[in-house]
C-alpha cells in the first residue's frame, strides 16, 4: 500500500495535494475526490461501488420481507377459512 508521503498528488487531479488514500483502490485522493463512508476515505469510483452494493442488500431484505409477509398472510387466511367453515358446519 502506498504511503501518503510518497504520493502527494491526487490521482484524478495532479495539480492538487492528496488528502488521503482510498481504502479500496489505494489511490491518493484530494479533498474534492474524497468522501467519508463509515469513517473511511473512498474515491468517487469506489464509493459508487459501495452504494450499489448497499442498494442490492436492501433490495434482498425488502423482497424477503414481502415474501415472508405474504406467506404468513396466506397461512392466516387459510386457518381463518377453515375455522369459519367449522363454525358454520356446527351451526347447521
């Protein structure tokens, strides 16, 4: 991993001093290229990859929640229908 002292210029902006090194790709980045993500410096490209991964992760849990809720409702309605049928059968 390169040290900040050895790479003092931004990878994208050679005219600007490097503020940090991206924790994913290890490129030196300036203040305008650096974004803190969970306390770590990331460049624009690596940040986009992280955000895309978070979106996929959220989609997975959201779809799992929808499927689980739908299955629970189906089971509850089936039990309710059976109970109503039993009650009506006793009444007549």
